[in-house]
C-alpha cells in the first residue's frame, strides 16, 4: 500500500470539509441506515474478512471472528443510538446536538477492524466527516473498513482513508 503524501493529506482534509456541508444536514436516522448497511456487509463477508485479518494481523481465526462479531454488535448498537438523538415529542429540549466538523482518528494494529469502526461509526452518526489514519501495520484491513462504508453508500468525502508514516501522522 502506498503511503499518502502531505499533499494527499491536504486533499483528504479538503474533501472532508466539502462533504461535511451536506453530511451534517442528513437526518440522524439516515446516518444510522448507513451504519446498518455496513453491519450487514460485514456479516455477508464474514469468512473473507476473518481470513484477511488472520493473514495481515496474525490473529488466530477464532480471535478474528470474535473481533468481527464484536464490530457487528457495536455497529448495531451505534445505529440504535440514533433514536436517542431524535426528539420524540413536540416538547423543547435543552440539549443541542451538532456536528463537531471534520474529525481525525488514528487506530492501532491490534484491533484492525473493531478500533476503526468504534471511532468512525459514532463520528458519522454525530454528523462529522472523518479522516481515518490506520496503523501502518494493517493497511489492508483499513482498506476493507473504507470499502465497507463505500459499499454501504456513504457519500464521497465523508470518510477519507489516509495511509501515513508515523512522521506524517
């Protein structure tokens, strides 16, 4: 996997900022639907993902399956949180929830699937666009994460994968 340059990183930030304008206006239930579709894609590709994590990170297949199952449960829970973020009556609320904007996440190698989803899914639900910088030790798993969200229909620029060195990060 080619490491991103500083120019690539600047492009990703610009892409995330541009996508944020529309993404933060999506109703929270629609954002939850993207997470639910991502969850279903993970379930459909279970064997392929487990084999990939085992090859790349070195986990035993049972450990990789445990990580995948945990990720699927977490996505279901996070998507379910959309109902808590949506007013259920005409009564006014004192809490105003709004997007923080573009957020960046760096993830470790030892949970190449779960850690990115733990960080990305809540940010997306909150209306943030994301710059995702994975561990340089697990670039293929990170590419899987981005691909799953792309296949789930996430609009371009909302999630930006940037493979970097420690120096660039």
